C-alpha cells in the first residue's frame, strides 16, 4: 500500500493529540450519509457480512429506519447516488459487476424519498439524477413534487454521467466527451431554473371558492425556451414549492466541473484519498465561487470518508480487520475501472497507474496522479487494497476521540464544511457514528445538537428558502429579465 494511504487511512495512537483549531475552523462540522439503492455501493464485497443490511434496499423499511437513525444523529441529509448503466469497463463486460453486485441491481433513488420524508421532520435528501438522458420537463415536475411532499427538504445531485454503458442503452454509440456533457448540463439547468423560478408567480394560486378561480392565468408564464439541446415553450406543471429550485448538489471536481459548480452548486461532494488533494480541490472551488460573484462559503463542501469507530482504538482496528475479511479486490477494481474509464484488468497488479487519460471522472484520475507526483505512486494492487472499503475516499479508524480529532484535523487542513460518510456496512457504520462520534463532537461544541428550523436550503445556509439573488438560478425568477446577465434586485 502506498505511503499516503497508510498515512491517511489509519490512525496511530501517537497522532491522536487534538490540536486546537483557530476560530476560522471552529465552525460546526456537518455530516451527510452516503448511500445508494443497491447492495454494493462503494464497500465491495461487504454485502456478505452477516450484519450488513444493504440487501434490504428493496424494502421500504430499510430506508425509513435509516432516515430515522440519521435524523437522531442530526445529519444534514442522506445523499443517494445513482448510475443508469452497468460497470462494464473492467474486462470489457459487465459479468464481474453483476456477479459481485457492484452497483447493480440498482433501483430508482427518487422513489424512496417520500417514504423517508414521512417519518422525519428535518433530514435533507440529496438525490442523484443525470442531465444526459432524461428530458428536463418531466424531471422538473418530479423534483417539484418531492419538494412539496418533503416540505422543502429535497436537493438534487446533478451528475453528467460517466458510464459508456448508460449512453449505449439510451441509444447512443458512446457517451459524449467529458466537457460537452457539462455544456448540455448548463442548458439543462437553464430550462429547469426557468420552470422552477420563472413560470409561476408566488401569488398565482388563489384557491378562491367564491370566484371559482383556482389559479390566475395572468400569473403563470410559459418559459419560451428555445436552445441548442432543448425546446420548452410552456409553463411548469407544478405550483411553487417551498424551495422552488431544490438545493443544487454537485460532485465533479475537474476544471470544467468546478466552473459548473461555481455557478450552480449549493453543496458539493469532494472525494480523494488524501487531505492534501482535498485541500487543493476545496481552494479551487472556493476561489471559483468567488470568481462567479458568490461567497467563498456559498456551497457547503463535504469530503467523502468512511469511518470505522468503536469504544477503543484496538476494537476499531479489529472491526476494520473483520470487515476487510469480507472485502473483495475484484469488485473494487470493477468500480475503480468505471470511475477511471480504464480497464484495470489489463494491468499487472504492481504496475503503476501512470498517465491514464480519462473520459470518465477526471478529478479521480487527477487526484491519483497528484499523489504520484508527490512520490506516492498508485498501483492496481494498492488501488484495490485502499478502495475496497470506501471507494476512493479516506478511511478513518479509531476510538471516538481519535476519529473526532482526525475529523477536526481534516476541517482545519482542508477547509471542508463536513463529511459525506460512506458506509462499510449499513446501517452498522451509521449506527456507530451516531453512537460514538456525534456525541464526542457535540461535547466539543463542533456538531449541532438541534436542527435549525426551515427548509433544507435554510438549514444549510441560513439565508431563506429560495435561491439567493447572486445565484445563477435567480436570474430566471419571475419578474427578472429571463436570461439576463445581471441578477434581479
Ligand atoms: C463523492 C462523489 C459522488 C458521486 N456520485 C455520483 C453518482 O451517484 N452518479 C454519477 O453519475 N456520478 C457521480 N459522481 C460523479 C460526478 O458527479 C461527476 O459526474 C464526475 O465526477 C465527473 O466530473 P469531473 O470529471 O468534473 O470530476 C460522483 C462523484 C463524487 C466525487
């Protein structure tokens, strides 16, 4: 295993001393849970662990129980990943993915949200959906529906896709080139903002039994969108929901991805194996937010990590070893190959990853190459080893004190707002975090003890339910000049 991985993934007792953070970095630490409606999310092979309940992903009670647990732990939200294809880059076919349950079978992430909303009051929902294969018009309606049903707790993780198999099953020869996918996403969001922000005036719905006017037609506007990829003349089908636009989440960190995030994102997921790479990404993102006329902290940034915690350091290490005994190298390489867009079955196990040119997740490949430049070369073997629990995020293992120390160090050294917590086993990993880590951070005054009231957007940013004026989507608000370069007053 390469040095940076060993350095960042396990915590020796001597590293555990808590360094006092300066006031800049004493803001609360935020938690988000990372899940997917499948058995093999990013901890490969662990569905075989006797305590793992990922196989209940088709059972609605799995989701409602998880939602209640996360709300008890005062998590900001649950982020449900999604892909619309199989991981068939490894060995050139999907056999290994299908055999190991690597993100297939996978069910629709949106449909479980209303059930989770019914049993919670505060938890947010970041649901993944891509911009490549579904027309924005019906998608706008589904998200507005969820925003109503959740009372304003829905967020949308905007993804541009990275699996060629998804493109093929939607009738294309291959997926489009990386940056072009973001160009389409730009227009996709323009259509959505017009529908969500610009179609219905706030007081359009009168519900007047006397006059018989349910809605004033003069206050509902067709969006007249006629662009390069989409044509949508009509009105949005849903009356304004609590947030109108859902909270926009994003997780791409290539330079094109960051440019997209700077204009649109209100919460961002970053992932890399080392604090050093995350710190670089976070600085680039915050600089880009400012360059787009927004506050450096206008997007909450969550780093993906997997926490394995127990009463003592020794117990946590034993738990990690026991989890690892169920992990599967080949299943890890199936996922890695999909993320990199490179078939890792073709490499010698100890071959360095080197200069892969990726049309998949570019920021993943870049972060591996940055590690290599810093002297920590990645090989196929070390990738499988590191990635089989928690994918390409860091793994933090220790007692509650040790984990809390390390999370504080992460915030201090990288300027993230919090963590996107992946699981080794579910819901066991989340139960451990709620039992051990949350109370420890609360004791230190670093974690919320009560939720703020209001919608997800208000909880995350404290600036109201709707998009703030400097956000790109606000240009399309009713009354603003649609498509104008300047934000309305
Ligand atoms: C933590 C994290 C989670 C992601 N989850 C998904 C997902 O569920 N579905 C998906 O299609 N892409 C997902 N992605 C991929 C990105 O959203 C994005 O499309 C990809 O990173 C390509 O962007 P980039 O090349 O700009 O980094 C994820 C990326 C990260 C870092």
